[in-house]
C-alpha cells in the first residue's frame, strides 16, 4: 500500500499543506526491497549439521545477491544510508 | 544525513514545488532503527554446537526485543508496512 505523508509549509505567509507519497511508495519502509516478494513471509532454515565451512555468514540486510547467505552487500547499504547492519555468523 | 524529497503539485492551476524531509530523516532508509547504534556494524556469532533447542529463530527484521533472536516482532513490521521479512531458523 502506498504511504502518504502530509507536510505543512509557509507560502508567503499563507499556511499550506501538501500530501506527498513517501519515497518508493510503500517500499520506502520495506526492509526487504526485492527478495522473493511473491512469498508472504521469507523464512529460511539452516540444518546446522550440514554446514560445510567453519564460518558461514547469513544475510540480515536483505540486499545480498546470494540470499540467505551474505555476499558483503551490507557494506554498500551502510555506506549509502549511514546504517550499521551486518550478518549473522554461524560457526561450527 | 537527512533525506530531502522534492514534489510538484497543482495549486489552482499554478505549479508549485515543495521540498519535504523524508519520514524519519535518514533513518527512513535504515533497516535497523535502534539496535546497538553505537556499533559501526552489528555482527553476531552463533556457535552452533552450543544451540540448546532443536529450532532457534534468529531475527532478520531488526525489530526484535531479544535481538539477535527473533521474538515475533517481524509480524507487526510486515503488517504495518506490507513487507514480507522473517527469521532465519537454525535447526540442530
Ligand atoms: S549482504 Fe546482507 S548482511 Fe551481508
Ligand atoms: S523479530 Fe525480527 S525476524 Fe522475527
């Protein structure tokens, strides 16, 4: 659903209100902009006995090209927005 | 950094432009609004041999009161925004 914001501003002494659509429509508030949007809820399972490496990073930024694994895309997101998100590291 | 949007609208036939601050300032683009904001990057490690339960859900929505564990807060976020995020399930 589109998200609308109303804002007041001053137009040569007249008070005016404008309603704008939030950036990106409803996706402006979405944590996940693009991954598996046909699913109601994106849940992934890891069978930990099957982990092959000593350390496997899993994505929590919803920007990875290899989701549910982390591919380092959180770095670009953090730089662009000032955010501070990072992966969950699974250690055998 | 605050994020500004400019929008055009029609005021009785006159074209006007208004600039508004995006909702929540820069945090409008943040995936993580509040967790451990003093850290440059929030990374957590799970030692999988120490998992006690057959299934442990880990948060990927950054809204959990028990982060890095999932407490079900993704449901409220999804309902409020139309998003579709969910946890990572670790299975022993
Ligand atoms: S790519 Fe998403 S947390 Fe690393
Ligand atoms: S509370 Fe964040 S994914 Fe469940």
